[in-house]
C-alpha cells in the first residue's frame, strides 16, 4: 500500500490560553495552601516556569515609531 505524503497542519503542543489559565489556577492554589508552605513553594516555582514559557511564546509587542514634533 502506498501512502501519499500529505502534510498535516502542525499541532502545537503549547497553548497560550491554557497556560494562562493554569497560571491562574496555580495562583489560587498558592493562596489556599499558603506561600510559605513547602507545597506553596513548589506551586510558585511551577507558576514561574509556566510564566516564563508564556513570555517566550507570546509575540513581541510592535515597536511604536518615534515622531519628533
């Protein structure tokens, strides 16, 4: 059987909307367990890592051209 090599659209593993939602959930969980608890520390570190991924994946803001008046 011969398969045609049809290119399928690339499915993104990382979804920005879901990542932002997870950051919110992690923030809520940190508030529940406490910032200074061991679990709070782990949740805050996880939240920080996901925020870093979001910052890397978001498109850079467009530069505003400088106009001299």
